[in-house]
C-alpha cells in the first residue's frame, strides 16, 4: 500500500486487510483529512482479532516508513482511542 497512489487513504488499508482475510467489522481507521481539510500528516488503522489482540498501523508523510505493532485490545472492545471513521463502504 505504502508504495501506491493511495498510501494516505484509510480505505485502501481497510480494503487490503479485507482482501487478506481480516474482518472489516473489527477495524478502525482515522480520518484522511484534518478538521480544517488538510491531508492528514498520519493516519492509523487497526484490526482486532478474536483473541483480543490488535494489529495497529500508522502511515503518512510524517511517519517515514509505515509502522505496525500488535498490542492488547482496549477494554471497550476497540483498538484505537479517539475519533475514527465509520467503515460503511
């Protein structure tokens, strides 16, 4: 994804994870644009597995190379804190 034209679009990462077999309903992604309409400097995406672990990724012009990690999920069943996009496409 990072090498392609959609490297800073959350939907591209969600679609790639779905294609790899992950459940879209277990995903979160942050906005592609800031609250004033500028492209996001970074975007985060996550997917929660059945065992409660979360694959979390961060990409964007300010991160350099993509960064990923696996961490325990949050108590509320999510992976990311704060506002995330509805994945309804």
